[in-house]
C-alpha cells in the first residue's frame, strides 16, 4: 500500500518524511521515485502533470495540498469516480482572514495613495469614512469566504456576501447566484474567494466591474482564471475601478513582462494569501486520509458532481 507525493516545493523530501512519520503503515514515495504504479493507492498532490494520475490504476483517493482542487480537475484524463479530499484547517482560514482584512483596510483607508505620495515626499492627509460607512462584498461564502466576511464584520464594515445557495450569517446580508447584480451594486470593495469552476471562470470581467459602485476596489485571492486581464486594465484606466489587489494569476509566477507588474493601480502578491504550513498541513492531510481509509466522514471530501 503506497502513497505518491507530487509537490513543486523545494521541501519535497521534508514533506515525504513528515507524511511517512504521520502515516507509518503506508509507504510514501515521491512522484519520480515510483517503481510500481499499481501499488499506489493514494496521491497527495499540488498541480500534478496532465495524465499522470491516470497511470495509477488502483488509485483510491487524491488529496489536494490546498483548499482548491482545480489543479487536480484540470487533468481531463482523471477518472471521474476517484474521490478528492482538499486540505483546509484553521491555519489556512486564519491566514486568509489576515490577508483579506489587511488589503481591505489598505483600500478603505486609501493607503495606496498615501504610499505613492510618500514616494514623492508629499504630505497628503485624507479623511476617509469609518468602516461603518463602507460596504465590502465577499464572493464565495465557503470556509474561507465566510470566515473572512465575519472578520470584516467584526472590524465594523457593512458586509454583503454572495454564493450559489442561500446562506444565513449573523449581521451579513447574503445573496444567491441569481442576485449577483444586487450584491455588486453595494460592494465598494469586492473580495473574490470563489473556487475555479466552469461557471466562475472569467467571472471578474468588464460587465461585472461596471455594476460595482464607481471607484470600487477589487481583491482577488480566488484564482487567476476568474479574472479577464484586459478588462481589468481597461476598467482601471477608466477609473470605474480604483485599485486591484491580485494574489493569483493565470500564469504563476507572473511573467516578467506582464503589464500588471507596472500598472500604478495594481498591487501584486505572489499567491501567498494563505499558504499551507507543511507542519500543520501534513497533520491535516494525514488525519483526513486516516479517516477516509477507516470509512469515517471526511469534512474536506469534495463533491465533484457539484463542480468542485
Ligand atoms: P469552499 O468550497 O468552502 O467554498 C466555495 C464558495 O464559493 C461556496 O460558498 C460556494 O457556494 C461558492 N460558489 C461556488 N461556485 C459558485 C458560483 N458559480 N456562484 C456563486 N458562488 C459559488 O471554498 P474555500 O472557501 O475553502 O476556498 C475558496 C477558494 O479560495 C479555493 O477554491 C481556492 O481557489 C482559493 N484559495 C486561495 C488561496 C490563496 O492563497 N490565494 C488559498 C486557499 C484557497 P455555496 O456555499 O452555495 O456552495
Ligand atoms: C489553495 C491555494 O488552494 O493555496 O490552498 O491556492
């Protein structure tokens, strides 16, 4: 009974021994060490090569080293019936809350303009509204979106949320898929924490930006494929949007000649909104896998029929 690991991380060997110590009854091997593909029952992966997982004929379960599973589903050769478990946990949620609150506050207090003024040695004070007079919209009310929305609410913001189904969250007005326009019209700062699916691909486009209040800011920590890049540049240049903070991109690392790097109204972070910590993430993976093998309920087991 073997488990194969595919990671881009320079700490692959460390991950291997960490998982091996947590799962002593399963032989853990790195992707390029596999000698007997038929012995592989479990795969722990981030961005596996296309067609690779289908070579393991006895695969019983795939674990995504991350909350998103789009990087696994991107492999069209993957058999449809193999369960996929994602990796979440309190560390991941906490890091995302920190990232979202930090960047919402930067926009809310107009600090990007203050930092630009500093570079020109300009003293440029500005009075901004208090959080109670600012509405933040959160797209995606799953594990990450819901906890980020609650933290923003605790900071005093008015918060509206949007998801496929109806959600009831204390103090937050929630909208469903069909109510997108009503949601957007209120969102002065829009946070995207949607998973990448066929319906969310290209969702951050010109039509959506036009429905936001003039001068709105966006923060995308979902996936790069959700953003139509040229639409963003044109909408920023027209001032309908004031700023975009982007953590995720269609191509990562973002190519050196990409126009986002030098756009004055774009802030780039290198997919660090909420990285999995190998220590606690490994424990989460082992816990989920043991529960799966024992036939117990696994909260992070995804529903592939629903699109993620
Ligand atoms: P969940 O699966 O827990 O939640 C997804 C949410 O999105 C749900 O509320 C769901 O609605 C909603 N949703 C899905 N499809 C649609 C749609 N078509 N229209 C409207 N709402 C939709 O995901 P998480 O919160 O755990 O993670 C979200 C994403 O964040 C990940 O998939 C990943 O892409 C990204 N991520 C980014 C990281 C980073 O560092 N930048 C780190 C970790 C994750 P409903 O509740 O009705 O089902
Ligand atoms: C994830 C990510 O999906 O880091 O966890 O993007």
